[in-house]
C-alpha cells in the first residue's frame, strides 16, 4: 500500500504529484492499464516473450 505523509508547508497539489510519482514507480498505473481490458493468453505470452528478449538484449549490450 502506498502512503504519502504531508511535509511541512506542502500543498495538496504537491502531495498528489508525489503520490502519482510513487504509483508510477511501483508499476501500479501500468498494472491498472494492463488489467483494464481483456488480454488473450496468446497476447500475454507474446508480451512476456518480448519483455524477456528485451532484458536479454540489455544484458548482452549494456551500453
């Protein structure tokens, strides 16, 4: 669970901005977008395959 504590003279807008940034960092917004519509199992497999290939390529060519 993401918690945001109010700092000194922080406005509500700044607090909401920090909350959104934390949600983005945790991957919450990405997960919500992904689960907001039905994804076929074959599409899910393809997405996972692309992600693993991307990770492998990054390990091989780190620059």
